[in-house]
């Protein structure tokens, strides 16, 4: 056959085949209106009205929604079926995103300030539901939400402007108003209280409550030890001021209706904050009774963008952006920065400190306050970079809670706090005496110094012992030192002698969900976990010898904590460190004035809270309750100084 004839035959065959496929496709479409996997921009013929479910991961868990559609480019209704986002912030963001989608019929909605992960989860979940319906995503993603204030500028005037309404910002605003200043406080989110809404307790040295309970700290010894423990690379005057004046803060808060409860925490003077669901409302009442009563304003959902300065370089106000697009220009004689640091900015944290763990603080704290202050000449401290590393987390926990009870889902987490198990870094090398797990700050910093996570090694023999005798089976010296909120919903089972159930099943799920690794042998575990096989084998062999002899020649772990590993298979729990916030970024003097080059105060600029806390520590936070105690105390004292500066007193 000639090539021309062969080509003609092939062409006829191809055309016939195409026609046949076309006919069959048409028959199939006529008989099945639901498509299994619509593309992001499906044909309108694939749309089917109805109610569809979508879900996505938010900051604190899965956000699940039901979306009702009657037309391809119109969303009739959205119901939030389930979510576990932060109360007052994340959950409020979900509702706001829902409202904007329905009102504007668009998915081109801006994330809510301070709740970007929750906002993105809501948008993603709705988009997935629209995809299932075969909706017109192209149409729904076009346009956007028009901002009523776009292009408008509003000018305000005050004696004192406070940027940030967390514990330190509210305290500064209230005391400044009480001293006679007209105060405007701006907050980027819709929530008042910041990290204090999540905190447990603060330290107020020698408060009236502590003294009444017979606990009194030797102030001079405390100050001397603090300075020495930080290698003398601290501001001794700042430490003295906090230790000697924080007790007054307890009484001041009490007088304002924010009542804390004294707790003798193994000799430490801690003060448990009020019930979680009362805190924000109490702080709002404090602002109303002082700031608003004195003619000031509380402006939320407004983000500070730039500090205003005069020809001499003095700070004379703040430019900010409201949620509706309006630009605010607030003139003032004193500006107090209380924006909570930069722990929510993972790139900034990694660059400054090398930390790649979990941000357990607030996502909105991304460093704007520091950058605005640096832009007008504030000095970057020599010890810049410190973080508040404070708790150990197990990566598996949130995923396991979808399948098991909170108690069972917390098995890997609880083991991460026990000194009787072997801990190794990402390479497979053992890196500490595991007794460091008994102290939260020691546990956090020893881990973070060795990589973005560490691995807790546990054997099948040890899992069997846990199933038979609970944590007594692995000779736990005491209950895991986890924060109370970690075990609040299973406190009845949080005992050393409570037998664990479904242990192997839980750990198999941990591995399946990416929260850990498994190996039938040590070598296989090393391979699956990405460890160096030789490094891990040497560490494991040395540890085995130590458990047999009772002598840990590598790290000196006490004999009672050297518990034999037993037989495999072996599991490796991925343990990560929780960063509660950054520490420092601005140098301040005892009046909380921000210092520039040469350590000379920048006129009109003050800082309180975490951004000023670097004067207390060398390179990282150490302490229980100091963060929140200092936030309230620095805010109280800094607000007084800012008012005095503004009023010429």
C-alpha cells in the first residue's frame, strides 16, 4: 500500500474514532449529572444545585462548612458545621469571612487581620464545596470586596496613642488616661487582650497575696541571681524595677476588676489569671472606665503602618489603616508601642534566632511595631532574637484527636515529657540528659538548640508496659509537666497508674498521619525517620549500655531514669517546641522610652510588653509567669511615663 493510501486510511479511522467517543461522551453526560472531580473552572453544564461540604485545616484544627448553591455563580448560604479556632479571634474571623462572601458573592475576600490561617481555611473550605457543586469559581473569584473608606483620610488628635491592645497596651492606655491624658488605643484585630487571653499565670513578686500566704522572695538575692544567670548581659535597673514593682501591679489589677488568684507553684509566686471567658470583657471594661470616660477612643480592626515624626526626629503620631480602607492620621505627643513582637513571622524568627518550631502565640504578631520603630532610628539590641520557648508539643496530637479520645490522642505528647525515654535529634544523636524534660524552659531550649524537632524513642515493650500499668510501667517519676490546659479534658485519667488502652493502634495512627515513625529494627527506624543510621546506632548502643550499668557516661542521667528500651518494633515521636512569643527588639530605659543609637531616648516614643522585654534577658526567655507579669507591669509603668511626657509633668 502506498504512503498516500495509508495516510488516507488512518485519517478515516481517526475521524470515526473521534465521532464514536463524542457520541459515547454525550450519552454518558445525559445519564450522569454529578462529576467525580470537577476542575477549578468547570463547564456550567456540570453544575448541580444543592448543599455541599468542604473542609480545610485552620490554625487550631479542621474547619468544616456546608455551602448551598442554586446557581453556578451564586452562594445562597454557608453554615459552619464544626471548628476549633481560637475563641474570640479565629472563630470571629470565620464568621466575618462568611458574611463577606455572602454579602459580596465573591471568594476574593481579604483575610481578617491577625487570623490569616483561620480566614484562609474558611475560604478554602468554601471553595472545595463550590468545586463539588461544579460552581463557577472563575466568576466567584473575580471582583472583590469594595472598601468604603478607600482613599479617605481621617485625622485624630490625642495626648497618647497606644499601638496594640494586649495586656501591656491596655495597661498603658488605662494608666495614661488615669493620669489625665486623652488616649487613643488602636488594635489590628477585633479582640482586646492579645496573648493574655491565652496565658495561664503571671509572676508579681511579693504581691500582697503572696505575702499573706507566707511566701516572700528575698529581692536582693533574686535580682543578683537573675543578673548572674544571664551572664550580666542585661539591664540591671530594668530587672530591679520589675522585681520591686510588679507586686504593686497585682493590687492595681485587682482594683480595676481584673482579679488574679495567688498560687504557690513549688515556691514560685504565680498568680493565675481570671477565667478565660471573662478576660476580654474585663479589659474592655477597664478601657471604658478610664480611656473612653476621659474622652479617648478604643479603635479595633485598625493596623498601624507608620510613625509620624517632626523635623527634629521626634515621634508625633501614627498612621494607621482601618478595615474599611480609611487611613487614620493620629497626632500625639507620646506614642506607646505594644504590638507583641514578631513570633508570628516565621521568616523573621528563623533569621534572628534560627528557630523553626511552632508558633504557639498569636499569628498577628509579625513585627510591624519593631520595623516602624527601627525606621525612625530605634536601635536594634545587640541581643536581638530571643524567644519565649516554653513547652514541648507532639506533632501527632491534633491529628489523633480526630480519631481518638483526648486522653488517647495525647499519648505521644505525655511521653515527650518523661525523663525515662531516649531523646535524639534529627541526625539520630542523643543530645541531652532527658531529665531536662522535667523543666519546661530547659526542655524547650535544649531541643531548639539541636534542630527544628527532636525524636522520642519508644519500643513495643514499653508500649506494652504502658498498656499494663500506665506511666508507672515506664517508671515515670511523676506526672508529665504539661500545662493544665493540655490535660483539662482528661484530668480524671491523668494519673500514673491509669492503664493505657489502644496503645499500639494509636501509635500506628501516629505514623500513618505523619506524626512519627516506625521501624521493626533500629536500622529501619533510622531509615524511615531520616536519621543517619550509624549515628543513631551508636547512640542507641551507648544508651543500652547505660541502662544496663546504671551509668550514663555521655550525659550523666541519673540511674533511676535509665529504663531499658526492650524489644521492637520501635517508634519515634516527633516532638516540637512551642514558641509563646518573641522577646525584645527595642531597647528601653526605666521610663520605657525607646532608645536610639548612642542609647539616647527618641522623643515621644515608648515601648512596653514583649518588644521591650529584651532588657531582662541575655539571649532567650527563662522563667515562669515573667512574660505576662512583665507585660502588665511594664504597661502600667510605661503608660504613666508616656502620660507624664505628653502632659509635661
